[in-house]
């Protein structure tokens, strides 16, 4: 196996003109402190990232900072779905479902076909269940109609046929299976590609930079004081307008502006389990638990993703975690439709929990609308939180439109209005992933090592055409063509790429969000030590 010293010796990609160059942390700090920006976005979740992307597209000078990693909290702890929201149909929210489908199709077909993939869903109907076959059959037909039948026609399927595609499907008392289509993604990869798009459009970004205070001028918020969490260096950023997009921490930052600010949101915890699969899954299961809730069993990243929970969370957002109660609930609910042999605890490779940001107020969180909350503070800081991953582009455009319309027009007039921006601008690397995979396998440059089929498929579906740069890097440095772990498709070239082109600073940045090693349960001490060596090679 390749030694850490050999891997560490690979030069930073910034020294190689073929790969482009991102500034160092020191250079970025200097850039942030030495300029005045039109918009400072605080919070590197997908909502803040999308807003920064659209703002940079419009010609605004944009800075984006986050106290942790990009998509380091809720935005990488979702159910990994791009979906219309089948459950919203029973509340009569037909227009909402249609709008969600529009955004889902735009992302999966034009914006990021290299990062999203279609997924067939089976909705099992059991004797004594909360919904009958006729109702669910009609529901999935209407759902597919609202998507213009782009994923086929929703219909009913026999239990025997469904069991062929999902061998672990529980067939006792199974009356029928309703079928519909949605899409799936790796949320962390989608977020990172959107950061890359924002930077390509001109935004300046820095993760692991904590806001320690707000700058004010004549009572208006005009920037922020920050501290680099690695060096401890303190610096500031000036901006005409500050956007608070810190997700579960949104009220914490609002209280920096106004110590008496009333709570604007409430939090709901969603926990998930990732299990090793005992059989192939050609479809996902969406099983009704009661009238409103559905539990998912999703084939994802060669694993099985189970969840989610939905309960009020009132603790520190930094402390959210999966509890024993969460594990029991997820496994018990999955057992409605999944065989016991697939639900053994020794198959659990990883677990994670995220926090949904919901509008403040009473009521069951499972019934609350996933809508975006926007507030303006006395110092002019705009705070925005909530929404759905599926509509991340729409939310970014909506926030930017609201910024355009603020009284006094703090952003001025020298930028492109939202209405003039491209409607389906693709994310970096956009390509047909099958074509990329084919080229990676066929266009083999001698004398480098031949790429394995699973690595080619993984690179194609996580980087799109950028996979060719990673393949070239592996060919130039054969030690980087080796697998990070024998049981995962990732190669060491991805770790170097994460370090130099995707702002990875910590082992968790690499193993949890730039690659899938952690969610596969393969982030061993040895792997972590070697990744740490590579990260230190740039410092």
C-alpha cells in the first residue's frame, strides 16, 4: 500500500497550469479583508451557497463564509432526494408538487444530470395499512401527471413483481405496490459543485471561518468580524448587505444584531441509518407509517439508507446526534416493509442526523410546511432559513429577488436582475455520466494503471466531466490511482483534488463530504492518518 510520505509529496495542483488554481486560505483571508463586497453571505449550507451563486451570476461582488465546512451540517444530512413531495398531495398542495417537480426535472436533466439519478419508488400497500390500494394508485398517477409523465405513469404493481426487484421486500399481507418516480443525489457533492459554480462566477469563499461579531455603520450592519478556526487569525469583511443563512443557527446570529430578537424558527431532527446491503435493490421503498409520515429504504452509494425521524429539537444545533431511540425507531419502522435479515444492527455502517428549519409556531413538526422564513433585523441584516433541497435554485433566486427589492436599494442598480439570469445554468462538470464512464474506461493512457469499472462509474456520477482531470492526475502520479480503501471505489487522486480544488481542510471534510468513505464505514484510523498527511502537504 502506498506510504503517506509518497502521497504527501504530490505537489499542490495550483502549481500545475492544467488544473487551474484556487487561492490559499491566507490569500483568501487577505482577499476578504482587503475588499468591500456588495453581499456577504454568512452560512455555507445549500441555501447560502445557492444565493451566493445566483448573486455572483448577476455581477454582484459576493463573499461567502461558514464557521464549519460547506454543507457541513443539515445540507449533507438530508434523505438525498430530489422529489416532488408525494405526501403534499393529500393536503391539496397540487401547485406546490408541480413546482417541486419542475425544479427536480431541471436539476436532474439540465443543471446537474451528472450528480442526480432517477430512482423508482415502490409504495407497498399492506392489509390494515393507513391507505388503500385504490387511493395510492390514484395518488401516484396524479403525482406522475404533475411531472408531465416524465418518469413514466404512476401505477400499481403486483407483490410478486415488486419482490423480484427488491428481494428484501416483506410480502406478508402485502396487497399491492404503487409505483412512481423521483430522483436521488449525493447532497454533499451537489452542494460542493454549487460552491464551485459560485466561485467560477466570481464569489470569494472561505470555510472554517467563524463570525465573532457584526460590523455596523450608523446603526446598519455592514460586515462581520471573523476568526480563522485553524490559525486563530482574526479579520473582517465589509459589505453593503449581510445575509444570515446559518440554518439552525439563524437566531443565534440574529441576536448578534439584536439581543432581544424573538425566535423566528423551530427545529426538527431527522435521523438516518446507512446499512450494508444483503441483496441488490433495483427500487426504493416508501412505506406509509401513518396518515402523514413515510419511512424510506433507499439504495444509495452501494448501501441502504433508512429513515427518517421527525421530532422537535431544542438543544444546541452543534450537538445533534443519532440516539439509541432513533436507531430503534428507524429499524422498527423499516420492518413494516423490509425483511429482518436486512435490518440486523451489525449491518449499520454509519448514522447521521440533521435539523430541519421550520417556521416558528405550534403544531406537529411532521405536518409543518417546509417553507423558507425571511426576516429583516433593525440593522438591515436579512435572515433566511428553511426550505427544501429540491428547490435550492428557486430559493436562491427568491432570496436574490428580495434583496433587489429592499427599500433604499442597498445593492444599487449595477447588476443583472434575477429575471435576466439563465434559467437552467448547469453546474460545473455537466455531462452524461454514462458517456464519462465509458471514456474513462476506453481512453486509457499507457502506461498508467487501468481504472476499474466501479471507480470509473463513481467518478462519472460524482464529478461529471471533471473526472477526466482526476483521471489525468492519477495517470501522472500512479500512486494516486490506488484505492483509498480496498472496499470503496475512491482513489487517492480524489483526496488531492479535494484538498486543492474543493476546499477540504480536515479529514472529515474529505471522508464524509468529498468522498463516501465515512458513510461506508471505511474511515479507518489508517485511512484517516494518510488523508491527514495529504492535507498537511499543502500547508
